[in-house]
């Protein structure tokens, strides 16, 4: 039953993603009419061919640097627990997590911890606690960046947000009510199992102990200033990645820094949706932002967004696939050495 439920959820997510991609591609109206699917695909290819590839390769280089810094920051958080994975292990695990995230929303957070366990024997519950800390720090940086974006481009961004069909007050109240009931139900179920089942209780106690160790690791950092520098550097690099891609296309290269801030804010919100890699939500919101805020023609806005997101995704797929292959070889060699000894 649980497997069937998981398959259903996966199919549902893929269905929503496919619908949103179709919806955004439907808005790709070519001069002289709607255009067939092949004509729209040719237009995407033409947009790619017109892009300045040096800017796109610069974006890929910045992405790799951000991955390395994020891997080192994660390693810093784990070390106070007494476990010292190598930078290579944390990097490989991070990239595998990115790959899994493209298929299972937020699944990469667990998979990278499990991958790190296989490579360095770092307990999953400990590394997952550090991942939660990472997410809290990233959320603080994201809120700060969104705050700056709304300060500099408040009139445009507020107008864009008001233009979005996010539902009536009654709809939002209903969603909140069902969410609260859902939380109450599963909280009550958890405490009931914790009280009545010894195996569940032992598992929870062990997991919480390791998880707490990971959570408290930030207070035991020897070089807190370096950790802050890494965190700021990651988000500066994310911003520069957006800037380089926007500069790569003639349709968007005139937007400037404030335009990059606005689109970065919209793109970040879209990527937060519970879909694989933000696929679908990104393809709907970003083109609307380009058209609404800066008057970019709809066809150019949609084509730019598809290529922008596709390039980012391709980098993660290639990096994740290579990391998965390297991980399998490392684990195989490690197992062979243990058997020989």
C-alpha cells in the first residue's frame, strides 16, 4: 500500500509538472500565429543558437564553484560531531542529492546524507541535522536577498505579486484549516506510537540524539567567520549565475542589475514549489515576470526561461550523474578492500 501511495504521489507530481510546462509552452506565440509544436521547438533552438555561449560557460563555472563551497561548508558543520568526511565525499554526496531532487522533490536532502554515510560512515541522522542547519542559514540569506530586491524594485514586484491568481481569502483559509488538521492528526499518531511501541521509541530516541548533534554543530564551529563568509559567497554566486545567463541573451541583456534582482526573486520563489527542481512553476512565473515587469515579448520570455532552466538542470544532471558513477566505484573498491582484509 505504501509503495502504491508513493507511486501515485510521484505520478501526480509529474502530471502537475507536465501540465505547467505545457501551459507555459502554450504561451509561446510566434509571429503570424500560435505555431505548431515543431515550430516552437525550432524557435527554442534558434534562441539557444543566438545566445552568447561564453556567458553560459561562465555560469557553469560559477555553479561548480558554488557547489564546492557548499560542500566545504557542509563538511565544516559535520566536523564538530567527531566525524570528518573528506571534501570529495561531501561534494559527491551533494551532487547526488541535486540529481535526486530533480526526480523527487526534497528527496535529495536524505539521499545526500545516505550517500555520505556510504562514503565516510557519517551517521545519516547526524548529517541530516546539519542539512537542516544549512537550510535555516540559506533561508535567512534568501529572505535578506528578497528584502533587498523588494526594496530596490518594490513597485514592480508588488504589482507583479498582486497580478498573480493566488486564490480568494476563503480558499486560503480552507487550505490552512486542512493543513492544521493534517499536522494535528500525524502529531497525535506519532505520540501514540512513541508511547505504545518500544521499537519506535528506541528508533526515535537514537535518531533524535544524532539529529540534535547535527543541529548543535553550528554552535561548536571553530571558524564561525569562515562559515558566514561561505554562506554569503554561495548566494553571491547564485546571483552572478543569474546575471551571466541574463547577459547571454540579446532579449534580456539590457535589464541591468535591478532586473536581475527582480527575476532572481521571482525565480527563487518558483523554485521553492514542491516540484522536481522547480520545473513547471519556474516556466510559468518567470516568463510572466519578464512580460509584466519589463515588456519582453512573450515568445522571447518563454524561450529564455526554458533555456535558462534547462541549462541549470543540465549542469546538475551531468554533475550528479558523474558523482553517482564515481560514488559507485569508490564504494565498490571500499567493499573489495574490506573483503580482502
